[in-house]
């Protein structure tokens, strides 16, 4: 019996599901972001910046989110080692500790948790400024342009969707020409750019077994269950009498991982022999057995 490594696609999906369950950030969004940013590769490194890991955190962004949320996830030693200077820069005095903290960007479980916490912070800030629920695309816009840039972009798009994006964000346009300009050199409007980012998220999520659209709002968590149920022969998942609202989200993310492990469950599994052979649902691994046990325990079975 083989044990699924945390660095396989199934293991990475499990880590993302755990982060989704702990933070409430949509599993499909986190999955899509990971695929777009790194191709679901935990050890990915950018050639032109310090961006590293599943979610391509640059050093300062990682130190910042670790400072703010590390202690919540048993990483108080890391959070306590990070100090913010008067200029806003995050520093760690001990070089060895700094290196250890930054190396955690390549750990899927830690990276997914910090990405989810970062998205949660952005979600709260954007909803406060925009006065409406944030979508997955809104959160990716905050990842792309920063919190302030995203609020500026989204506010302007509501008022003038046909405004040219490059004129508002010239530096971002120079660094990301493919986002701000069409292949013929025509500058894209704000609504065009938004749609392009939404498409990237959804395509990325679909490529790795998402249960729904990564770009959507986060208020209908039953869709993932319905989609997954169809994928396993229309089976219905019924929550027990003792279940609470958050249990539906937990079940959705957990089932998504079991789906990602099933042979032939989607086009990716059909095309990827490694993914297909790694986990056989009729010969459970410790990983799938643990997921099943936790699901039954959560539902009061």
C-alpha cells in the first residue's frame, strides 16, 4: 500500500482543502490560484523575483502574513521572530531563522494556510471598501494589484467598465502586458481585464479537479457537493441532525479531495497516469482512510 506524498497533486489538494476548512476561504478559489501561480508545484520558484512556492509569495508578503497569522496555526516562534520596521518592512534578525521561515513557502500545508489567511484579510478589506460580497476574481485582483490597487480597480470598473486599464495602472501594465493588452496591441478595458483574470482562475481550477468556479462569490457552498455527487453516480450527501452550517463547507472540501483521488473522475485523472494510479479508492491509503474517518466523526456517525 502506497502513501500519498504531500507534494503529489492529491496531497497538495488535501493541504488546500484543510486551509479552506480552517479559514472559510473557498476551496475552488484556492485551488485555482495555486494552479495559476505555480502549476500546483510546491517548489516552484520565479526567475525574476523572490516569489517561491505553491502561491508564489515574495519574501515581504510571506513575512507579513506569517507575522499576522503564524501564531494562529502553531507557528508562534516564526511570528515572534518577525519585526516590522517604522518604514513598514518586515525583518528577522537571525539569518538562520529568517531562512527557515522563508523555506516554509515550499511546504504545501503552510503555504495554503497563509494564502488562505492572506485572502481572508483581502476579502474583509475589499468588502468593507466596496460595500458588497467579494468574489474569487476580486480576491485574485487583490493578489495581483495589492489591496489598495484592487479597491481602486474594482471601484473604477463599477463606474466606468470601458475605461482603459493601462492608463490607471501603467507600472502593472508594463510588467504584465499580456493582461493589459490584447495580442494585437489593443489596450484592454477594466471589464476585459477582470474577465481575463476570472477566466484564468476558472481554467486553472478546472484543470486540477475543482468542484465549481473559482471566480464566483463564496455564498453558495452547496454547488461543490452537487457537482461532486454527480461525479460519483449521483449519490446524495445528507448532513446529520447534529451538523451545523460550517459542516457543509467542511464536507465540500473533503469530498473534493476524494474526488481528486478517484481514477477517471475528471479529464486530468484520465490524462495523468501518475494521478490515476497514486490512489485507488477501492484500496484505501492511510490518507483517504483518514479523510473518511474525519468526515464520519464530523457528521456524528
